[in-house]
């Protein structure tokens, strides 16, 4: 996860932060080492997004071409009752 809510603000992972998952509102911690891309991870194991895949630096750079307001948007399918975090979501223009 690139973003979590810290004090109700959508925030990128930075060293030594805790926040809330943008999908399930459970506690997450920032992981900011030298070997892998900075990210958020649930403090207690959680399966809040079954579609989750690890993110590469290329993937993160691709997402950065879009405004933060379009990145990692939680969508809910009323038919399947499934939640998913879309990497990028651009609202349709009417």
C-alpha cells in the first residue's frame, strides 16, 4: 500500500509512522527500508484486499503520473460484496 490515513490525511509511507488502512481502517505501520519500496503493512495480519499484489518501483513510478486523489481508491462491488483498492481510478465524465 502506498497510502494510509494518518490523522485523517492520505499519507505516503515515511519512517516510523502508524496509520489506518485506506480500505479496512485497521492499524498499519510504515516500512521504509533500503531494499524494498516504502509501503504500509497491516500491524496484525489482515486480508482486506484479496486482489493485492506486491508493488515494484516501476509500478509506483507509473502511479505517480497521476494525482494523489486518483491513486489507491477503494471501490466496492455491491453484487459480490467485494472491496478492492484500485491503483488508479479516474471518474467517468458525463
